C-alpha cells in the first residue's frame, strides 16, 4: 500500500507537474501569440499611417500646384484693378474648394475674397510670421489659425507672385479644417483608433475623428495622456529628427499604441493611436477561457489553441477586408486592385492582358431622378455583372462613384468586344428603373498592356484606359474603345489648348469669320451674317472650333471667349458704320455658361451701348439645350434682352429635345433649323414633311426661320417653296474672314445667283 501510495503520489506529482508545465507552456504560447498579434498590428498601423501620410502630403502638394499655377496665371495675365482681381480670385476659390483667397502687395495689404462672395478689404498681413519668408521666395503652408468669422480653423497656403523676375506680392489661399478632416477622419479599427497630425513640439495641427475629446487643434498630445520621461523624450526625438517610430503611453491607465510617420512638410508628422485593449480583446477572452478549460481537460486546451489560431486568421482577414474592400459593392477597392493586378501581370507572363475602365453615361441622372438609394443598387448590380467571371487572373474593382476598372486575359480584341456586349446585354435584362425601363448607356475604355509599355504602373494604365473611355462616352449608345497613341497625343494637345486659352486672348489669336445669311423669298440677297470664332495658333495655324470650344465649355473659359468675341463683333460693326457701309445684322452665339452668369444681361447691354449699336441689329443665338436647363430663367432673359434691343434666336433646332409646346410660349424672333436635316443631301419625303411643318408653325408664331447647312440648289428650291425666310450654308458662301466678307458685299451688292 505504501508503495502504491508512493506510486500514486509520484504519479500525481508527475501528472501535476506535466499539467502545470503544459499549462505554463500554453500560457507562454498564448502570450507569445498576443505579442505576435501586437507586432502584426504595429506593422499594419505603420502601413496605414504611411498611407495616410502619403494622402495628406499629396493633397497639400496638389493644392500648392493649384495655388502656384493661379499665381503664375495672375502674373502672366496682368489683370489690373481690384474688381477684376477679386473676380478672378473668387472664381479660383469656388473652383478649388478654398474658403478664401487674396493677392497681397509687397507691403502685405490684401483684400480677402471668400467663396461665399464676402470680401474683407485692406487687411494687412505683414505681421504674419511667414510673410517675410514668402516675400523672400519661399512657399509656405502655415500653421492652423482659428477664424472667428467662420468659427473654425483654417489652413493657409502662401506663394510668392513674381512679375519680370521680381516678387511683387503674395497669393494666399485658405482651406477649412473640415476639408482636411474628411481625409484624416478615416476610421481606424472601426473607429476605436484615430489619426492626427502634430508638429515637432507635439502640438495637434490637424485632429482626426478621435473618441477622446481632448484631441483638438492646438492641444498638446502630452496633455492627452500620461507619458513617462522616457516616452516623452523618445517622441520628441523622433519628431525633431524627422524619423518614423512606434511608441506607447497611457490614458486612464489604458495603454495606447502610437505610430508616427513624418509628413514631410513643416516638420509635422502623422500619428495613429489605438488602445491595446482593443487589439488584445479577443486574446484576453481566449486566455481566460483557456485557463478555465485547461483545468478540466488537456484536450480542451488543444481545442483552444486551434480556436486561437483560427481567431487570429479571422482577425487578419477582417483587417484586410476593411483596408481593401469597397464597402458599397463588396468588390476590391482601387488600392487592392493595384496590388493584385500588378501581381497578375508579373505572374502570368505568358498571357496577354487588357486593363479596362467602365462607367455609365449620365449616371447622375439616376441619382437625381430616383435617389441615391436606387443609384447604389444600380452600382451593386453593375459590379456583380462585371465581376461575374472573376478568377485568379481576372479581377475588377470600384474606383469611385460609377467608375469601375478591371483586368482580364485575352487572345484577340474581338474577345473583349464580345465580353463588353455580353455585359451590356445582361445589364439591359436586369436594369429596370421604376415601372418603366430606362435607357442606360455605358462606356468602356481598354488598354492592351502588351501593345504598349508593360512597365508602367497600374495607375498609369488605368489613366490610359480612362482616356479611351472618355472618347467612348461622347459617342451615342453603348461603346467600347481601345487606347491608342493618338489618344495620348490628343490628350496632350487638349491640355496644351486649355492652358493656352487666356494667353491667346491677350495675344489676339482669336478672331471671327462671317457666314452670310441669305434671304430667299425675293431673290437672293444677304440679310445678315453669323459671327463664328476662329483661333489662329501661331505654332499650329488655324485650329478647328470643334477642337477648342468643347474644352473651353468644360473649364469655363468659354465665358471669357464669348464675351471677347461679342465685343470684337460690336467693334467691327461700329467701324463699318463709321465708314458708312451698308448695315449688316450680326448673329453671335451665346454659351450656356455665359447665359447663367449673374451679370449676363448687364454685360451684353453695356457692350452694345458702348459701341453705339442700334437696336435690333444684334442677334444672340442660344442652343435649344438651354431651354431644358432652366426654362423660367431662359424665358425671363429673352424678355429682358428684347426689351434692351436684342434679337433672340434658337440655334440647332431639332438636334435635341425641345418641346413644340414649350417653344410656342417663348418670345423668340428667329428659329434656326439644325444642319442635320440637310447633311444627307436631298431630304426624303418624311423629313420634308417635318421641315415644312416646323416652318409653317414658325410663321404662325411670327418667328423668322433660317435653314443651316444647306448645300444643294434642290434644297434651296424646296425651302423657298415652303416659305423658309433665310438660308445659311455653303450653297451661297462658307464662313469668310472679315475682309473677304467686305469684298463679297461690295462686289455683289449682297446679291447671289443660284
């Protein structure tokens, strides 16, 4: 018995020792897993902080480029007068999200122009600490300053303005703190962590979405929690030396993990902060459960080990999902797509790949008409269809809004066209809006990687595919187009034209031609002319209006060009009148953007009066699309224009969606039939019926009619017989330079022979 007891005791001691050793080993193992998780989390935080640093740095650098370009443009344009400068600055603020901006002189005196139209006049900025630096040629991104008028902190960009090589002042442009907050308030660990930007003294320059209310602009991070002397010195050292690092401190006895990355601007740094309890929450549950279950049986301990590993994997998967997934569609986001697409191209070197971008034409109409919820459902279905056949070498992502991108292998281009047609067919079957099927057209651009430089980045490939997509969007229907060298050249050419516009006006490169309007109801004599702008680019010769007009309509420069052309036409008319030449009615085109300007009527009336133009000599032509934009505005504008001695006409009638019911209520004077009616040569019987009814309707409404684009004598006879008043087309004359138009009138007396 004694031996048995000794044996049992020994067995108990051995078993207990084994159990304790096993328990200790398990606890050490779990502790090691916890540390490993903290290390992985630290690496993840470092990557996330670096990405946030890149995002903010690029945002600031892009803003500097914008402010710098505007400063150069102001100096080059030599705009004079406070009012003109204010107008230019206000347009700049509204176009670039700045809340205020201003141009100071060398003494620091400035008129700040706010984006809401308010103006702070004669503010002296020479006392600002960075003023002298800017006047010495430096560019400054200033520390945040609280603006009591705006009730928020503002961030100011300041760049020197040079004229003839000398610094004559400084351009200031300020962004609201809320603008940067949208960037830095990106959720970290589902809102349990946060980002912030601090200076080299630890003062908060830009707070993120922090659950701690102490993290505000101007606060010191050392007042937020408890720092040991060593922790304080480590952080200050990293900030001073401009190096990244990881640190820790406590808030209410809770350990916080801090990751720091220099911003590269103003000796600032981006930090991310997350509490260790959040990181270790799952592990604490595991440890407690393991301690209880290990007391019952060792196999439960083994099960917990398995569960721990499984949990860790799930946590990593969750973090990756948050970082790399588009929340709306569940597809990859662009960051993940760049990584995966690059790996696919490098891995499958034996395959040909095409990178594509895809979006829906006028997608905003769906949101505007049916609401954002319906628009989101449409995006989810589009993503589902685009990714229906995803595989190891075929992936897609959502970049933003309705813009998607993807990469897929192919052998021949027709395979990609066939796939696009299949996508469109599937969308057509599934995409039903409200009770009626709504026509939704889509566009795709494709960049065939092997046809060009496969070494460029995925982002550059996406940009090139997007160029092709933009070209596809201007075509009717569902269109897929492939990127080619001409598209790249075309984009560079468009960029050059856009940048050149303002200087071209200053250089007098824009002029206008005149195309006669011929009255056809009693002989053929000139009844007027349309003013058509032309651009004589010194390095390239005459540029087609089709090349530059759409660009200027997009960037807003069309307003300045419209006004410039109108004044030149008025001056030409006044010069002719002074030489007692035969009066000629002039028709001048007005863009939609120009019409929407608050001072539209005031400007055009003032120019007409400035040159002493008689009433009802100048005709302003509006495209019919303007009616759809804002009928009431257009109606009231036409009434006011006629009251001020202008003739008003609708140009390109029949090319869009004008309602005859709307037309009958408009007090217009002239209706111009679109050239599309006549480009096929002789009109067929159905077209003739439409044209004849348009003209009869116009006569009953006492509206004059002009047919554009007429090129054959048969068309002239037909239009003459149905009562059309005037013709404008190559059958009589192409658009002519001003001197040739003068010769035409002088030699023919304004008469034509058909």
